C-alpha cells in the first residue's frame, strides 16, 4: 500500500489537493468510487475526518453510529478501510474468486480481530474498484 500523504491534523485537505495527490491515472477510479457510494448508499453521510497520525485525513461514510468505509487519499492511489463482520467476511470468502489477486491476498490473510476483519485495500485501478464495489454490495445485502 502506498504511503498516506495528509498527516497534518491542523490542515485538512480540500478537493483540489486530494485530486492532485491521487493523480490523473487514478482520479477516474476515485470519482467512480465517490459516485458509486453517493448513488448506492444515499443514507450515509460523507465527512472528512482526521483518522489518526499514521493514516491522516480520510473521507468517512457513516449513518449514525454505523460506519460503511473510510477512503484515504494517497500519492497516486487511495486506500479504503472496510470493516467486515463475520457474516460479511464469510460471504466475501464464498465469492473470493470474483476478486482480483490483491484483494484475494488480503482476504486470505489471517485477521487480527476475533470476529470479522478490518480490510485495508489500495485502489489503484478499476479492477480494484470492482472488488471494492462487490464488498460494498455484500455489506448492503446483509445489512447486519
């Protein structure tokens, strides 16, 4: 995964700075991801948050206390942090052959959580976006 680039707690990035950091090659994936989340998960609010000193600023989608995902802009890419509960993880494992090699590798790593997992994935191209979208659809369908 690429390195986070917005680590200054006092300076939240604006849209133009984020887009410049992500870069022209990955910007269409970023825009498609935002459009997908806004269209599919309209009940979730997007908010820019300072996550922590290691990951920095991110765009969190949540509804009340339920977090859907957080997107972290990086240089030439962006990362998504998705929390999967046990049922969502089991469903994702059942569809593992639909994911690209990078996401399959992440899903095959042991989780540090006793139940479910935090999945940190880098989105660099549209094959990553397809996997991200499938994970979001699993979350939407199970609504657990």
